[in-house]
């Protein structure tokens, strides 16, 4: 996995996490729709090969 692909994946994953946090803090139908749309975009990108997902990674948090 290239460095740029890793950054791309990280950014997409961070965006999805932020949407989830927003929904958990303010659960309403608008936030739910935003989360579902973000999850679909993430899944479609992975399925179509537009985004490479690392097979393993190290978390330092």
C-alpha cells in the first residue's frame, strides 16, 4: 500500500468517524442519513477499488 493510498484511507476513515460522533451526540434522522450516506460511499469506494484498505495497521492511541 502506497503512502498516498494510506493517507487517503485514513482521511476517509476519519471522516466516517466524525459523522458517527456527530450522530451519537445528536441522534436525529438528518444525522442518521448523513452517517448512512458516508458508510455507503466508504463501502462503494472499497468495493470498486477506488480506495485501498490496509490489511493491518498499528494504532498508537
